[in-house]
C-alpha cells in the first residue's frame, strides 16, 4: 500500500567527506519522491527541474502525474549529460512503484532498487530480505538494515538516514526520532 525510499546523509569529494547532513531524498509531488546519487550540482538542478515540470503537469491536468510518467521524464532528461544515479518512486492509482534510473537514461521498475557507491552492499540486504506485502514498519526496518550494511562497508556513505513513506495519503518523512528508536531496536548504532 506504499513505497519506502531512504538514503544516508554523506557527501564526498574523492576521499574527503565534504558534508555530513546532505538531503538525498526529495519530495517531487504529493505522490512521488526521488533519491539522488552523483554530482551534487547536477542532483539539485534535476530535483528543481522535475519538481517544476510535475507541478505544471498537475496544474494543467488537474491530477497528479503518474509515477511511471515521472520516471520516464527523468530518464529522458538525464540523457542530456547529468552525472547521476536516481531512484524515482511513488504511489498512484495503480499502486506503488519504484524505478532505478541510470546515467544513460535506463529506467527499470523493480521491487527493490539501490543506487550510489554503497548500493552493492545495500542491494544484497534488500534482495535477501524483501517480501511482498511488507507493512510500512517492515519496509522501514529493511531500509535501516540495508543502509547500515552500506554505511559499514562504503566510506562514501554515512552520517544518518532519511527515510520516507509514500502512500495514498501522500509523501511523508519518517521522523528522525523514530529512525533512532528503530535503529537501536535493530541493534545498530545511529547515526553510525
């Protein structure tokens, strides 16, 4: 009945930690979100552009843009030279959707997706533990487990989590205090 999207908070410049409280999950519309990995400037431009295009669509049509249409639009835009790996996800009349979008414009829908330098570590946890019909709480727990795996093995990942949940009621960030409690209950340190 919804989609969980999450990221860690670290930005790096080569082997240097540049920032430790970076937002990498963005609200695109009430029904859609996007996570970013790659060049910060490209990511910020992409988010602003997609937010404005989706808002214009909603104003013209009087309805939210379907998640598949948002993902296709982002895939078409990224081919113009953005150095990014993105995830677009959300909820519409057809249910929950999650898409990985690569720098060449590839757009693939799946049940679990991971992008960025820590993605290989997170993806193993996601694929091993994902089950159809997860509750919101189980989805948040799985995101925490996957992010913890990435943070423990990838030096470019760390410094806390951002977790969102998108369902028929809209886009919502999971409060940081809830993330801290769940992380501790799962036996992990927070932020790391």
